[in-house]
């Protein structure tokens, strides 16, 4: 990674936040970004869909609503609208917390919220057909194919952190925001076909999904350890030029790698357990379906034997 670029002193001074404390995180909260508007719109549409279902007497699981609004949208808001955003270009460790939440935690719970299923149950006929056409389009089939999604999920962080692209995102706020959106999209593309409840084309059976989830665990270990052991600072001289007396860029980079390593393994193993639970429940539903079909066949046979000749 090259470090020949230099930071504009004025830009560095304006980018330097006060010492990282809980109080500073709370006081630096912002609600004036495009992301805040998008999150509020998504939450409003989801709640409106649930309201529509209840008006016509249909049931929608409370857990899905909690997952979508809480760890899903709420997780995105926590790391992008709270005071953490003031430190995401000053501390690599804070950026890694954002990375973990935006690419792994929130997409999982957005998928468990089943927003597509909710939309299909509440939209009028015309919009519902258009949504189905998008879901079953060739582009959606390619990007939702598990191996393609896995490749995107694994390659993207290496392409970002081990090139000058990461430095570019530190220098340009719009690029940094775009990376946040990219993290969310990448996580959704990977986790939706594996753990999501929405109807998607070409979904793999549970054993194959569990294997792919298991294969994602070493990736976080490799990336985290590589960051921890790197002798070159990510972003070149960006972090040292901020002259933060309360933070050591090298120590913070080691902490960032540890967050990615430990957090990635914890989330992957936890989600593997969730996938196994889904697999067991699906097997139980299939067993009950087979039992009901056998009961119906026996009832028909008894009725046929009891009928007069």
C-alpha cells in the first residue's frame, strides 16, 4: 500500500474530532443526512405494510418487525447517524465497527424481516407483478446466486483496504458515504439468499447454504490478522497527519484488525447456528406435511373399504 500522498492540513484539521468518549458520541449525533431520510422512509413503508395487513385481518409475525426495525435499520442508524460518524475517518477501529454492522449484522436482520414478502402481500396487482419481475430477472438471478454473492462479499474488503481506494474514501466524504451503502448492499446480496425468508430464485438447499456460511469464517480471520500484522498504515499518512494526541494510529490499526477478526468469527458462527435452526424447522414442517398426507391417504383407504360393494 502506497503512502506517498499527503493530506491537506486544512482538510486534516477540519476532520479531526475531539477525544473519543461516550459523551462525544452522543453529542455528535446527526439527523440531517440523506441516509437518515432513507432509513425513516424504509421504516415508515414497512410499518404501513404491517398496518395494511392488520386492517384486513392478516397476521404478521412481531419478530419480523422487531428484526427489521431494530438490529436492521436501527443498526445502520447506530453506526452512521450517531456520533460514531464523527470518528469514522479519524479512527480505523471505528470504521471497522461500521464495516461489521453495515455488511454483516444489519443485512442479516433486514433479511429476517422479510420486507419483500410483506410488499408482495400488500402491494396492488400492478406493482406486485413488477416487483416479481425484478426478483426473477436475469440480473437478480446472477447477483443472488450464492457463489457470486460469496465472491463479492470476500473480495470487496481486500480490494478496498489494500489499494489507494481506501485513501480516496477518506479524502472525499461522498465516496465514504458510498462505501457505507456498498457495505449494506454487499451484505444483503450475501446473506439474503442464505438466511432470508423472502422468495428468491435459485435458492440452495440448507446443507449447501450451511457449507457456504462455514466457508466465510476463515475469510474474516485472514483479513483481520493481515490488518493487525501490517507494518504499513492504511490510508497512508492520513491518520498521522490528523495529529490526534489521544490516539496512536498503529495501535488503532491493530485494534481494528482485532475487531474484524473476532467480530467476523462471532457473527459467522452465530449465523451458522441460525441457519441450522432454520434447517431443523424446515425439516419438521416437511415431516408434518408428509404425516398429514399419509393420514389423508389412510382415511381415503378406510372410506373405500367401508363403502358397500
